[in-house]
């Protein structure tokens, strides 16, 4: 029985596999960065008591 996942079954050279893994890792890291950045924005908006309208103005300007 074959229990290897799709990545393990690839016949690509190791350097190609490493390149794909690095890209996936980088993408995940960027996603975390953007999620954290968004959380910080919300905290700052709450700190200053901005309304939804004011938040929209700030986000349009950036």
C-alpha cells in the first residue's frame, strides 16, 4: 500500500522539490505577516476609537 503523499511521489529532481518547498514556506510566512499586520491595524483603530467610516478613509489612503 502506497502511503506517500503527492509531493513524495513526485519524480522531480531534489533541487526542484527544495525550490517548491521554499516557495510554499515563503508564501505561508507572508500570509502570517499580512494577518499579523491586519491585527495590529485593528488594535490601533480600536485604541483611537475610529469609526468604520474613519477606518475606511485610513485604509483607502494607504
